[in-house]
């Protein structure tokens, strides 16, 4: 059967409609709801009196909320199958964005970013589960384009902040991005969550192979990636603007989003030609360069190159790591990987906070060093990886809670 034939309908619906709805949900929940804080952070420093330490705390609050939401989606499967939870999370997320400008109270900001993190995680889990379930059997790049919604949201919110920053205030930036999230939520409103899986009527599967030798290096690498990438994901714009004053930081953040948009589809395509462990090693190595480059070299070119390298790898690393975890068939492998990654994102801003008194360059160097440690851990996954244990059916199954 041709690719064109297989891509014509999914349960009576166009697969591209499902891709678009899932991408819109991810753009609202992650690209805007989670990452819009990065381009707005310099505005809050300059206009709202936000200290570097409080800025790091607000980032941590969002990641704590995200971990709570991800664990809720993992251990309460009914949440992942509820259209009301999806729509309610979208509404709550928009409200938290719109309420950020109405106060200067750090405790209220902390609470709003915490709630936004929970909502973002639930939106992510539901949207990804819906896309992966309803696009099963379709060409693999379709799911990659759904993941590209994260990059779309980053690029759109970054562009919006860039256009507003010279003509308006930090409050208007939050309200405008809340409006953008509302538009994206409307586009995602018709997304139907994944149905409840049918009761198993098949014979019990054989005992899974012993794969701890590869899983625990993978777990360590992915957890370290959570720490290192989120430092750059939180402070990259502020670091660039500190060395090159002006709109370059926001422009670089738009590039991050544009590079992230096709990255999952690209890494999925590359996985047909090279092994996932080798690609994970390559993606992490490229990300080390992207994270550390603006800390080592000032100027426009290093900043823009950094944005492309970082944006082109952070979603790819998640896609590859979770696919490897699914391949290894360990018990609750994906849940463990997601928990480690989320915990790493909580630790990242906390570890970077003491360095922020001297600017953001040292924080980016720390992030790069941690991602380098993730590269070294990934070597343990790469060595004699059990490729032969995977079957096409197994590799086509995707995780329910990737980040």
C-alpha cells in the first residue's frame, strides 16, 4: 500500500487534521505556556524589578508543576483519555498567562507558574498520546510534525515578544501571549484524546530481556540532559542580550523555535539510516556546542548558530531517548525516563541560581558541562546496543508520556 493511501484517513479523519490539532495543543501548552517565560524574562528584569534569583525560582516552580502533571498523567491513565481535562488544562494555562501581569508579588508569580506547569504537562501528555495512538500505522514523519508544534509555539511567541518589546511593557507581552495561546487552543479544541485500550485477549508475552545494562546509562543521560538543556532553555535569551544588547536575544529565540519545528521529523527520518543510540550521542554532542557557544564567544554569529543548534536538538534528544527506552522494554521505562528528565529540569535553575550574580555566561557553561556528562553517559547506551531485540511492531509503539 502506498504512503499516499495510508495517509488519507485515520478513523474517518484526515491524518493531517490530527497532526494540526496536536501541534496546536503542543504549541499552546509547551511552546507558549512553558517557554514564553524565556523571552519575557529580560523584560521583567528591566521593567518589573525581577531579580535573577527570583527569576530562577519562577522557572523552577514551572518545572515542579510540570513534574506533578507528568506523574499525574502517568499514574492516573483516565486523565490522558479525557477531553475535559485537555480543554480545562488549556483554559487554566491561558488564565495563568493572563494573570501574570496583574501583580508584582513573587509568591503569586510562583503559584501561577506552578499551576501553568501542571497544565502544560497534562496538555502535552494528552496531545502526544492522542497523536501517537491515532496516527499509528501512518508514515513516521507525521508524528514528528505533530511534535513540531512545540517549535511553532516557541517561534510565534518569540516573534510576538520581539515585536512588542520596543513599543510596550512586560505586562502587554504576557497578555499578548495569553491571546496567542487562546488562538492555538481554539485550533486544538477538536482534538480527541486517545481511547481506552482494548482488553488484552492475547497470550502472555514472554519475559522481557535483561536490558538494565543499557537502560540505566540511558536514564542517567536523559536526566542529565534535563538539567543541562533547561538551563539554556531558561536563560539563553537573557545571556545573549547581556553580551549583545538589543533585540538579538529574542531573535535568537525565534530561531530556536524554527529549528525545533522540523527537528523531530528529521531525527525520526535519520533513525531509518543510523541507530538511535548513535544519533542520541550525536544530538547531545551538537547540543553541547549550542549551549556553550554564546558563553565562549560574543557577537551575533555565535548567538544565531547557538540558537539553531540548540533548537535542532532538544526535541530530537527527547524523541530518541524515549524511543530507545521503548525498545529496551523495561518495566515502566518511559515513566522512569520522564520522571528523571522532569526532576533534572527542576534541578537545573536551582544549580544555576548561585552563578547568576555574575551574569548568565557561567550558567550556560554549567549547562554545557552537564550536557557533556549526558554525552558520556550515552556512550554506555551506544556500546553493543541490542538492536536485534527490536521488532518493527515494538519500534512502532511510542511512549505515552514523552517530554
